């Protein structure tokens, strides 16, 4: 029973985070289009690839169209990773483990589901898109806020947090990878004003613009931005911050269960690798290659956690 309850909370919060991160990716794609000299719907191909939904899109549509792409990511019932579908799945998981959460968390989750269902009942116009994306982020944040404010700090809380930060690390890595694939029209734009605007778009997409300026000032430098989003432990969406939070919650679980599962050693290794990383070395190695390595590492960690805590038994 423990495995099923842990699994339900873990995936409930992964799906909530995924909904928010999909909204952030859509906003990134929208802002990217505004920085390009030549507008093209092809810009949405790497955005959908980053979200892992492009293959499904091509099975339904013969050509790439911006409105169809946004609709596919936001509200298509044929796309199990659309915001509409993952919020519904998060609520279903919440129903299954309702006794493991507080009334406030359940009400916030239910309210999130109803608000998103209403907002995505019909295709979203370009004019209404910013407000709808903001609503998704606000409603998922309310569930997290209720969780922080009311849930007992026990093993169930730890599983909820691990799900959140695994999903968040994956999303930050993927948003950074968008830069590699789509933002630059050509290598000649590196270091140009358009390059700087596009890097600032990445900061905006993870709500990091204000924090970045507090640390690095108003000068937008690609290395500083990448360092901030990968290695800075103070930035709540950085890979390093997420890895440390996952490790912390796994350590609490190890104390609760009086055991040290393999996932704990894996999380320790991930934290150590990030702590030893240098941003200049990352750029020399290749940002894309480094990000791909991180994505595989977090994915393997998630799979090991599911095995260690018998989610499906």
C-alpha cells in the first residue's frame, strides 16, 4: 500500500510540474518568434521536440502550424502530455491518495483542475494565450503552496517533493536545450544583440530574470546565464538546486526507513558532479552534450527511485 500511495503523490506532483513547465515552453516558443527576423511556424518543431510531443503531433497533423502546435501542447486529448491531460491525471492521482494529503491540498488541486478545464474548454487565441499560461502557473503554484503550508513533513511529503524536483530539473534542462536548437538563426549571431535577447528569453521562461540581475547585474552574458540555470544553488529552478533538493528528501527517506537505497548514491553522485562542474568547461565540452548527459542522469535517477520504493507493487 505504501508503494502505491508514494507512487500516487510522486506522480501527482510530477504532472503538476509538467503542466507548468509545458506552459513555460509554450511561452518560450512565443517569445522566440518575436525575436526572429523571419517568422516561421517551423520554430515550433524544436519546442515540441523539447517537450517530447513532436512525434505524436506528426501522427495527427500532416504539416506544422503554430496554432495546431499550441493546441496540441495545451489542450489536445490525443496528447497525453498536454496541459489539459496532465492536470486531469494529477487530479486522478490526488483522488487515489486523498487520505495522504490535507484538505487544503485537495481543494487546491481540485480548484486547479476546474480552472484549467474552463480555460482550455476551447482553442486559445493568441490574444488570450499569455493570460491562460499565467493561470496555469498560478494554479499549480497554489497546490504547491498548500502543500508547503499544511502537509506533515513525513515520507509522503518527501515523495511529493522528489517528484516536483525531478520534473523541474528535466524541464530546465530541456528549456536550455531549446537555445541550442532553435534560438540562433546562424552561428554569426553569437554575441550579437539578438543572441542576448534570446538568452534573456530563456531567463524569463524560468522566472529567473530578476534573480539573475541580483547576482550578475544588467549585463546579459550566455555563460553567466547558463551558470545561473545549471550550477547556482540559490536559483530554485537550476539543475544544481533541484539535485540538492532530491538528495535531501532521499536522505530523509533513508532515515525514515533505516536504509540507503541505490537511488541515494545516484543522487549523491549527481550533486557531486554538478558541484565539480565549471561553466567554461561545460561550454568547451558543448552545452547540448552536457544537457543531454544531465537529462539521462535525472531520468535514470527517477527510474531507480520507482524501483527502490516499490511504486508498482
